[in-house]
C-alpha cells in the first residue's frame, strides 16, 4: 500500500490535496496526518476515512504526533505547515509597518518573508534530517511559504526528490486564456522563469503563433488593462486584481504572475514609504485595506483568523455527510507523486535550486521554471536566455533568498542582515534602521531561532 504523509494537518490543504490523491491513484492509499495538535490530526484522519468511503475506496488513515514514526516507510510526503502560526505572522507584518513597509501578504519576501523564513528554516532543517535518515527515497512536495527558502533548505540537506509547488502557473494560463477569449488552455504553450510569487512568462504561443506579438497587436498601443481580465481568485479563493500586472507589462513588456498581492512585494515602488491606502468594504467582517496605487489589497491576519471557524465547520460537515466533498483541484502535487512512483513522466512548473535552468540568476538560489517529474525525481528544464531587464528585477530577491537560507542554516546573523539590506522593500531605509528592524524581528522570533545572541 502506498504510504503518503501530510506534515501539517491543515483544514485548508488536506481536503484539496487528499481528494487529488484519491483521484490520481486507483490503488488504496495509507494517508498519515502528522501535527503538533493531536485534535487536528484526528479530524483530518476522520475526514480522510469519510472521503474514502464516499468515493467507494478502501484507503486507510491514521493520526500521528511523532514525526519519525509517521515518516517510517513513507513513499511521499506533503508539507503544509506554518511555524508559529498566525500569532507569529502578526509581528511579521506589524514590525516592518512601523518602518514604513506595508506588506500585502508578508509570507514570501520583504522583512515579513525574511522573518517567516528565519523561524521556518530551523524546522525544515530538522525535517530534512529526518527525511534523509527515515525515508530517503520518498517524494517530497512542499507547499510552505516562504516557498523558495523552505524548498532550498530541503534540497540542500536531504537526498529525497523535492519540489516546491504553487498555483501561480494556473493563474498565468487563466490570464492568457482571458486575454484571447479561449475556451480552455489547450492552445497555450508557455515558458516561465523567476522566483515563487514573482514568475514571468518569458515566452508563450497560442497554437503555433508567437504570443507576445499577438498580445501587442491586441493592446494596440493602449495599456494591457484594455484587454486584461479585471481580477480573479486563486485556487484558495483569495481575490486579487490585475492592475499591477498590467502596469508591469506596460513597463517591461512581459506578463508577470498576475496576483498583485504577491507581485507587489517584489518591487520597491509599491509598498514602501507608508503608501496611501484606504478601506474597502467587500462584505467580510472587516473592511479590506487597499492601496490607492493599482488598488492592491492586503490579506490581513485578522481576515485569516476570521476564516478559521469556517474551515473547521466545513471539515466537520463533510465528515457528518451534510456538505459535499470537494472535487479534484488543479493542484498538480498528486500527479507528480504518481509520476515519480509509477515512472510516468509529467511536466509542470517546479521550484528547485538553480543549476543553470535560469542563466543569469545565482546558482543555488531556488527558482521557478517548468520541470519534468518521473522515476528519476525532479529535473528542472532550462529556460534559455531570459531578458536582462527581467533578470535585474528578479536578482535582488534571488540573492536575498540564497543568503537567508545560508545564514539561517549556518546560524550567521550577519549574513541574514546582509540579505535584509538587499531586499527592495528596505530600499527607503538607512542601514541603521534596517538593523534596528532586524533586531526587533530577531527578538520576536527568539523562541524559534538557532542563532547566537547579538
């Protein structure tokens, strides 16, 4: 029986990913749910048993709180954790905001992503060591942000085939489909390069025709706003407008990842200097903070907290049979696991250490490109030459991510500080102000760190 371990019994991720696994595998699965919270592991186990019965399958499920025990004999591992939870994320956002940095998400880059990385990397180091000693051949699909830093940590330490996964690729193809009024993705061929949440479409085709000449013809000297879909929700249901996406296309001539909430955190001119913003009533418990520039919206910690009761209720209603179980999603992790275990080649976007697939970005940084998954593991595909001006937009974050991972693994405060100096979100700050902000974030993260005292 194929054994698949969920590290993090997430009420958000488990229904989606476990449903995908049951759809991808005809054979019965043994699903193991590992969590520090025994109740979460138990509820996910009950959910998986109910979902298996509902699909007429004979899968097994079990809860775990001991990591090495859960990993014993594992064929695949999915990671969906958040070290420190929302309480820690609160200071990721609040401390930088006192220094004029307005984070719209705060989980990937900037001071907030830096803070999240330095407390996640020690946990991922321990996880990687367990993977290496307990199940060195298990396929590992990582969904934990900051995705580049956590994936890089795993790939540097354990021999397992490891991939970092995100749903940006779907949203890019959705935007191209909308621009050209296509019925589906069938005619779209696409090449991407970049960092997770800051990936660019470096080339695409509609059928056999080059996509960018077709796009420029459609735009006809106007802003991309004239033909771009106004906005969309990602596969988790979080809405993002596309005004910044259009602004970046108009300036640089290429399509970025269209989720403005994430993209805004990679460019210095959007979030820094306490940008003007207001409140927008979108029918939720609290109004959404929205910037005047490109109407980029923040997903606040308060919003995230307000979603938790609904996730719990959804799980319990599905277990009780009063709510339908989800249909398979567009996430591709389950298909990658099957591709590896059954040696059936599958091509999709992967996050992996740069070994030359993106020339011009530093080797050893974690980058996002197309890749092949099969019995050999995860093999990223070379993109070819990426326009130099796009490389220069991506380079600061690629370097910072590499230094953050190296600094956290080595316990080197100075290297971590150098990474923060380089971050575009700190461009308006003087060096002593960056150091002061870093000290506050170090102190807030002290329970999670393995660093010498300052």
